[in-house]
C-alpha cells in the first residue's frame, strides 16, 4: 500500500458515517485527507478543482444518487477509483454500479471491510498507473527508435542464427535498392559479391564461434541494379533470457564513396611514389647516359687538337667521337619519346606505309652491328608480288622495331637474330627473335618498366638508357596493339607485338616530297637559312665536300629575299628558329610564290607534334638537329641535288 497521504472525496450527508469511515481507514495506519460533500453542486465543484486518489460515495442522497455521482466522476476524472459505501444498496444496484465503472461497493453494516477494499483498489490503481506508464515509455521508446532509424542513412537489420534476415529498416531501399519485404528470409550471403562470399563465410563462422560481436567489417555487396556497394557493418548478438544466441542485430553503413576515395588516394600515393622513383631513376640514368658519351666527345675532341697525331689515330678518334655523338643523340631521343608517351602527347599520324622497304632499311642499319659481333641477322617476310602497303604510322613502327633490334643486338653474343612479320587475320604480328642471354621468369614483368634492365650487377656493362622496351611497349599501345615476350634465361628471347592490319584502300598515294627539278642548264644551288655560326659551318662543310653550291641567309626574311632573287636555288635547308622571321613563316611565304621549291626543315625542335606542325607550314621534309651527314645526303639524293 502506498504510504503517502491519500486524498479522498467523500460524498455523504451523514456526519456520523463520515467519522466512522475516517476511523476505519486510519485504524490500519492509512494517512487520509478526507473532504466531505453532500450535494451535486459541491461534488462537481470539488471534482473540477482538486485532484483525488479515491472517491467514496453514498448511493442515496436527497436529490442526488450515487449512480449520478459515478457518471460525473468518470466524466471528469476517469482514472480515480470510485467505491460505493451505502446502507440501502441492493445487489442489483451494486452490479449496475460495477458495470458503470465502480471499483467496489461496501455496505455500511459491514464497514470493517472498507480498509481492505480501499487498499485493494489503491493497489490496482497503482498497478494500472505503472502499466500505463510502462506502455507510454514503450511507445515513446519505439517512436524514438523509429525516428532515429529514419533520420540516419544507415540500414538497421536483424537475422536469425542462420543469418537469414528477419528485420530490415526502410533505409535498405536507399542503400541496396530493395524494399524491406524483398529481403526478409534471405541470407546476407545472397547479397555479397561472388569473389567475397568465401571469406565472408569464414568470417561468419568465426563470429558464430566467438562472442557474436561484429566490429568494423567491410564487405562489397550487390545493389539491386547490379552495381557494387561497400558496407561497413557493426553488430551485437541477440540473447534470450537464458543468455543463448538467438540471432544478430546491427547496422550497415554505406561507405562506397569514402572507400572509392580511399582507393583513389592510394592509387595517387602509388603514382606519386612511382613518380619519385622515376625521378630518382631518371637522374641516376641521365647522369650516366649523358655524361658518358659527352666524356668521349670532349675527351677525343681534345686529343684531336694535339700535334703529331698519325692519320690512323685521327681516324680512330673521329670514329669514337661519332659513336659517342650517336649514343648521346639516341639517349636524348629516348628521353623525349618516353616523356611524350607518359604525358599522352605522342601523336599518331596514319599514312600508307610500304613495309618491305621500311624493314629493309632497318635491316641495313642493324646488320653491320650484328656482323661486328659475329651474329647472323635475317629478315623473315611473307612472300608478296607488289610490296605490302598498310595504313599505319611508319615512323612509330620503325622506332618500335629499332628499339627491339637494338635490345637484341646488345644482349646477343652468338647465334642469330631474326625479325619480320606475319599476317594474322585482322592483325600483323611482328617479331624479333634472338639467341641472346634471355630474361629470367621473375624479371619478365619489370623488364618493361622505365630504366630497367634485368639485373643491375649483370647488365651495367651494357650501355643504354633502359628505356627501349618501355618506349616500344608504349608506342605499340598507341598503334592499337599489344606486346608479348617469351624468354628463357640463357636460351634467348622473342619479343613480338601486334598492330591492326589496315589497308589504305581509297587513300591518296603517299607523297614524300616535291618532285625534284630536272637537270637543266640551271646550276643547282642550296639555300641554307641558319643563324647559328657553328651549325652553318657544319652544313657548309657537308655541302662543300659533296660539290654543292650554297647561299646562306641569317633569318627568315633574308631567306625569302634570296628565293625571289635567285631562281637557281633548287632546295632550301630552313632552320625553324631565327631572328626577324622564323622558319615556318618564311616557308609559308616562299611556298606562296615558289610552290615547287623543296624546303627541308632543320631544327632542334624534336618533340612529338613538331614534325606535323612543320610539315603543315609547307616544309617537305623534316631533319632534327644535330644533323647527321648520311641522312642529309640521303635527302639531297632524293631531290636529285647530288
């Protein structure tokens, strides 16, 4: 029984009965505060102004009945217990009172039962209030849980012991595209991507055999539309009253965006680290590959200036200077090519290309080097009657084959080198096969990386930038093909690559330059437009020894004036960078009034795209600096100057 003061409203017109009621209640130690009223007006006024714990009411009052009082009480304060205490109530009336909501009835001649009745009624009222409060709290908790779940983007779930979903919040639709009812009864494994199901099953087994706690588990899950979603899962076991597992409850958080950002950051970090390694390798490599030939050039140039040299010594020093110069040029070209490939600036210019003369030119270039090492070289080509012309970038194709052949010659000391191509459906399959030192299995993947040879300790004796295979692979990709390698340590290597087999049907024939002027009485003269004295002297030396007359111009405007005033000029060697007017602008002007005059660009600009820009300006040929005598002579012969 509650020990607080019980506020009682007593509807009774007999003061003596009120005293008896008070005595009976206080006799059991109950603390009461009893207000007596005897009319409907007083009763109604008290109900509206005071909060009571109990109402005791006589049934028969002058002009007012207990049934009427019960009606008013239930209307005003329905939760307050109403007990009828009367001396005239019959059984039928008592039943009626109970039906209308009275908590009990007590006859006045049995007033000793009143304390027991009041205690029971108050207890029941406390129980009802407790249940009501618990139900209210439960409703509030449920509402709070629902509001929290709906306010967050995460998905709340429950499963049974077999990990079949028994509950899912509505957010599953936002995260995985399903309605909650679509996934009920399904295993969580049904939604995990195929390649992660096996490790997920192992993880589930570990959770089942441990505490059942799930902490920060990442899984890739399939969305309803098929794309992958990364979920971060936390959860706890659901326990029965006896403490045994009955299932699991947890939260899925969609971390796909952050996961992808993390992966991108990791890739960026790897790229940055690779860039740092590339810079370090580049600096180490360029230090060796540039200084070494420069040392030979400067050293032997100094020796040539010494007196009393024999002719044999002079020829030997000149040959070594030439070899060092060629090595330096090749190194610089390799650095430029790899930089263009890496930055995506290497241009591809498709044009009709006859493979037979191209491959024969490459063979003639490398066969002497192979012969010096007593290694045979063969060119293996399909048999055709009228050449083999395809649509490709012949310059890039030549670079690829030259890098592969340079590699083969460098690492082959006996046996033979064979190269060529075969037709394979829509592709051409080029190959370079050697009987050289070969490459071990574990080095065959990294051998294509920049600045890489198989082993530094074994290969440092081989000169070269280590970029040849990287450049070849990059150029093959630009031509739409792929590179392959087969090798065995000590048994040689075969490098092969494919490019698309496209014929130039309907294409205009390849124009390699303007038609040379036919031999007439007119004396052939070459105009050299060059502002650098040393370069001008070099060209004068080459042309002079070939018996060619030469006129020089210091800038583009002088070159234009010379072409206007000297009709005997048969060819122009045009530097691109000169004062007053550059070579490209001068070429455009000259071509406007002498369209048939061949103009050969001689320039230090050798980046990808420069050749295209120069040819578009009107130049017929492109010769990068430093000028190599044999290439210049070849061009002069092609125009009939020599």
